[in-house]
């Protein structure tokens, strides 16, 4: 089924994002864990504070991405008949997944776009059904299916 395949690919992409963020958290954590006996330079303390701030920012992003992954995992067994959070929308040339923001990727010679529910375009898409049209910029797409 297309939905399961698309969601599996989104899960893989989401895991890559999580892995990269975890590596950043770990890198900044080690940079912020300076031993006070190893340094007497005030600049080292400033860099340590900056690294701690960056670590906290990356940890916040990491938590959001993990929540997004849990959302996608929870959607594996559901289907939709209109555009709402969790819908996979098929048009002639594209797939859209509503629920998380990820870079576009190709699947079955169609591009898959992942749209966050916070994105302004979601307000225009919400509630549309198969056969309706979607306007994005100067492009118009006909919805061929929603699952």
C-alpha cells in the first residue's frame, strides 16, 4: 500500500534528522563540559556557556523531532478521507504528507512533500477531499486520492 510505503520512508528520514540532532547535542555537551581545573582563561568559560546554550537549543529541537516521529508512527494504522493532520494526499505528480516538516524526497517517480500543520498552506488544504484542487503559488493540483 502506498500509504505504508510513504510513511516508512518518512520514518527513515525522520530518524536521520534525529540522529544528526543527537550528534549535535553530544558534540555541544562535550564542549560545555570543561573541567574547571583545566582552564583559567575567561574566554574558555564564555565558549563553555555558548556551547551549553547550543546544547539546550539542539535538545529542544531533538525533543520536537522525536515527538514528530512518534506522531508518524501513530499514523501507520490509520487512513483519512479528507485532508487533515496525518493525511497522505496524492496528486498527478506529487504526494503530500500533512504532519511533519521534512525535506522533499522522491518515491515512485513522484516527489513527496512533508507539510507541517503549522505551515500557512495547511489552512488552505484542510478539509479538501478527493477531486478537489489545491492551489500552491501559481500551480494548481487535482487531488486524486487521500489515504
